[in-house]
C-alpha cells in the first residue's frame, strides 16, 4: 500500500553549512582493518599503491573522504608512536590493545608515515587520536613536533625528514584520549578534564595555532558526563574554551544478527539509530549552559551498528568483522540526515570503521574487495558536503516503541550550493512505498537532474566476495515540477541531485 508523506521546504531557514567533516571515517589497528584489509604491503601480489590495496584506494577516493581518525579507538591507549617510524623491517612487534581478544601481534608496518600517505592518496585530513592513558604529555608533544615542525628546525622534525617526509604533515586534528570513562583509564569526568588539560597545555606550548584539540566526551547517552566535564572545564579555565570539539561515541546495538533479523528487529535497529537525534540534542543542551556561543562543537568520532561478529568473509578471524545489509545502509542514511540537520552543533563525525569491522564500508581479504551497502550511502550523500543546509520538515507516519521517541518513517535532508540542490530521502517502512510530496512555496526545488536509488527486495541481502554487486544503487534522470512528488520504495534510500539553472 502506498503511504503519503510530505516534505515542507523553507529556503530561508538554514542551520548553516554542512561541514564535509560530518562525513569522516575511522580506521583503527584492530582485527583486519589494516592488515590484509586496507594494507597488503609493498611486496604483496595484490595490486597496491605504496602498500595500500589499490582497489580500495581507487574506491575510497570516490567518496572524497574529508578526514580519517587513527590509530584507535582503544588501540590508541597502549600505542607508542615511535614504534611506527623508521625502516619497516626494524619496527617492533607488540601485543597491542586488542591482543587479549585475538592474539594478533601488531607489526607496526603501518605507522605515522604510512597513515599520512593513506590520507594523501585519498585526499583526507589526518585526525590523530593520541594516547592519554599510558604515555606522557611530552611523548604526545614530541609526536606533534615530529609531524608538524619544518625540517631543519628541531632534531625531531629532521628525523621525520630523514624518514622520508621533508614536508611537515600538518596534522590539525588531535584527539587527546579515547573513552576515558572506560578502557581509557576508568576516569571520572573531572579527572578526564584534568588529564586533558595537562596534556593539551603541554602540547599547546609548541605554539602551533592551527591545532584543533578534541576532548574525550561521553559514552552514548551519558549526559551527566558531559555536564560534569563542562563544569570542571569552567572550574579550571573560567570562560576559556578547553577544546575545539567534545567527542562522543554512540553505537546502536544489534537486534537479531547482521543478516538474520525479523521485521520487528528491522525497526528495533532503526529506533536505536534514531536515538542519535536525542544524543545530539541532549549533549548540546548539557554544554549550552557553559558554552552558550557554541565555541566548541560535538565530535561524534565513533558511530555505527555494533552487531555480532564473525559474519564477515574472514569467518571470525577478523575481530568484530560483520556483514552489512540494507538495514545498516538505512542506519547510515538516517544518521547522515540527522548530522546534516544538526550541522550547527556537530562539527565532525567518523563512522566506525572503514574496513572488515563494525559498520564497515569495505570488506577485503586476499585478492578481494567488496563495497558494502554503507559505502553506497556515503557515495549517494556526498553532494551535501560543504553545501548550505535547508530546513525541511517531514510529515509522515510515525512508529512507537517503549523507551524511544516516536520514529518518523521518512528521514530527509536537503542542501544547496550555487550549482545544485541535493535531497536525500530514506523510507524506513520496510513494506510500503512512500509518495513524498514536496511542499515548496518558493518553487525552488524544480528542474532536472539525477535520482539514485539504493534498495533490495531482500532486506538481508549483502555484498560478499563472491557477489560484490548484489546491493548496488541504480540511477535515472529526474525532472521535478513545482509541487512534485517523489516515490521512495520500501526500505529504500534515494538521493536526488538537481542542477540549478
Ligand atoms: O570501534 C571499536 C571500539 O569501540 C573502539 O576501539 C573503542 O573506542 C570503542 O569502544
């Protein structure tokens, strides 16, 4: 049965520019993300560019990734950056953070220079998540000096040049700490702020004004943590902003398994994903009292679905590896629409994780590379990056579930640049198509362009090494007249890009 929905557009109302940084990524040294995922090594029979899987680089480039967070996650908490520089054959083998889970030894073949090369190859800005748990402020300051000072200036910057990179890396984004409420030292919010200030004060003494620091924030919906962090910052610094951004991580826990879920579990997963709306609002509200001018942004530097592992192609060898279906793609679409519509308060977001792990965009191993349905969502949404967000109110059927806000069955966001208008619509209803009427008093959402549709009649379908193109988008031309409608198939995601005349 066709459902009717409306999208009411107001071109005069906008939350501002959709920062490309909302479309950021995260690659941790965990399981198969790097080794035999993204990185195969220069001597590998697998085609590679400076050790990175060539097919992956070529595909990832197409997303114009704005920023890549590295090397953890929890991995950061026992990472010594000096292990990852110098001749690769001489680098130490370590029992990194995740050794307790899978007994995989960290070979440090990917270190700072390789990570910078990866960023250069795909055009992303590096975001280094630094260890605040088991190292010293001086060690992190040294890492910054190594990365960012010009060659000839200090012994550390000369060491970088001697290791093959005479030009400074210019790393702007530095996370100080990761999940300090948990694996990152089980700190209280007050202790976390004090430690952060100890580290960041020492690092700031390098005098690099363009550095953007990210203070570790709350676990999901722990709004009390944010409030106490802000209170402690006020107590320590008065009105001075402590950081560029305040991080938070939110994963929606699995309902069913990645590929085996009921109709009810389809919606349970989406209710959880929609909680991101409340997470953004409530963390911002907790910050508001202490930061009314929004000098500090929210950085959601880990997000995605956390399903049962062992369902990816490595059959459990790669820690946390999971398959992705249209349900995960729907979570991605819903989340990216929420970020677009909160671009005034969310300044960066990083989907976890890039390859062979949670909510991944890629599955890779041996000769193989498959783009997951999540990849296609990022591809379809990319024209929002850097565009002006347009206020778009949704009128549609909602669903109820105890403990959650009503879930709108249509998720949408709209943006414009001088050249184009982008609309992204996701129909959460798994059974019924929705006919979305565009109520646009100004008649601006008209003209011709392209419509891309991601959908599969089997919601459990996925892209595997054997069948990597099972769930792929299709494209067709579209012309919209004033007051026109768009049909979105059940469990379908649509992006429309109209050329401005
Ligand atoms: O993404 C996997 C892990 O999830 C990260 O290492 C950690 O930060 C989070 O708990």
